[in-house]
C-alpha cells in the first residue's frame, strides 16, 4: 500500500497560508526549480525582495505580498501571474489555487454559485474565474497535434426538449424535429484523449471537416456506428469498422462507440446536475473542460493541476467573455 500523502483541498489549504506561500506554490507549478521571464523566456532572472522583507506597496496604495522578479536580459519586471489568465487579478492567488484544485478534483464540474458560496467572491467574479479556467483546460488559441491510432467517433445532441420551452423561447429547428445542439466527439482509444466540437449540422461534410482537422486519417482506423454519413468519411482512413445499433449490435471484437457514449453520459449528467443550462455561445468552453478532465482521468487531482499550470498563458478579459465567441470552435486537451 502506498504511503505517499494524497493532496486534498484540506492539505493544500494548510500548505498555503499566506499570499507569499501562494505565489511560491504557483511558481513551483509553472516553473519548477527554474524561474523563467514571462516576457522573453530567459532564465537569467532574480527575485526583488520587498524592502520590509514581507510586502510592498502597490500603485493603489495597498500592501501586497506579490513576489516580483526581474530579467537581466530584457530588464523587465514580472511575476508568475504575468501574461497568464490571472494577470492583474484582484482575487487572492491563494483563492485562485484552491478554486483550480476544486475544479480539477470535481468530475462533475463547479458552478459559479458554488464558488461564490465557498470562497466569498461575487457571482460575477466567480463566473469570470471559472470561464478563464475552462479556457485554459480547453484548447482555445493553442496548437494541437493531429490524433493517430484507433479513433472512435460519435455525435450527440445537447439541450432541453423544445416542447418544454415557452413558445417565445423556441429557436429554429436544426435537424429533423429538434432544436438541440449537435456535438461531435473523437476519442483516441489508445491514449484516451478526447476532443469535442459543436457542429452547425450533422452531415457528412461537417463531420468530415471536423475529423480531418484533428485526425491523421491515413494512419488511423475509424470506429463508428452504422450512420450513413460515416461511410464516405471512412474511405479516407486506413480502415473503417462500425457497429449497427439498430440491430442490437453494440460491440464486435474491439469495435464499439462505447468510449464516446460513456463520455456523453458523464457530460450530460454534469450539465444537468451542476449547471442546469449551458448556452450554445459558451458550450465549447464547457466541452473543453470535460475533454480535459476525461483525457487526464488517470492522473491524480494534483497531477491534473500541474498539467493545467502549463496551459495558463493568455489573458481573457471579461468583455471578451461576454462578447462574441465562435460557437463552432474546436475544444480538446
């Protein structure tokens, strides 16, 4: 039996007592033992200690325990927050770390109301924090290598039943008789990685475009159900096998769509139970969150947090969050 202590929210809160502790902990997560300049990536940097040894006065006149570094190459000052999703945040770094760990540990996700209650921030702040964390979990603005191997592809529909909505809340029907939003998921059966995408429609063209952007078809085998639109797509793969659900066939040898369907089950339970409703506008970020958690499911909660720490680059303003967002953007780890 392993004697290694498991990191929990309680043990983490005991380790991080002050803001200086929080800065040091985040530096370890992002930089390891080698601090790196946030402006030029140089490692020739040094810490500027506060004059009183504890805190320094900010431009607003308040005292802060922020750890400030300076680069000998570019001569600029920076901290572990510079250029990240926490850049210029007014929320304590300790709170950020605890909220991030909570997000990594909770497979059903967290709502902004839960963060508001547990950490004493406003609902607007909680909402903004979670959106920024989801953007780091997803692949927004990040380059992704194409997947290779055995790829399981399947689609589902997200949203409530149109008949349950008030007449003035019903939108245009997408396909058949539903207004629900179609989502495609691609699972690498070898590595366990998953990538999901919101689609405008489920057709051979939309599926082919999404799959070709993220899968090396010539070096992969495609596993799907017997839907007709996968027939032409499968011709571009090294091999294509399918199971016929209409005939009660769900597994044949190593061919099935169970990995994708298991993901859909968890995704829908979490949306219904934790968030209750997710708009089409923000759905890609939620898919990115659950893709990240599924793809790293064999990691410990703290290991997942370490992985996220390498993906924190990039500022995300509140105005950009509530503004336009590409509804068909691809998400994934």
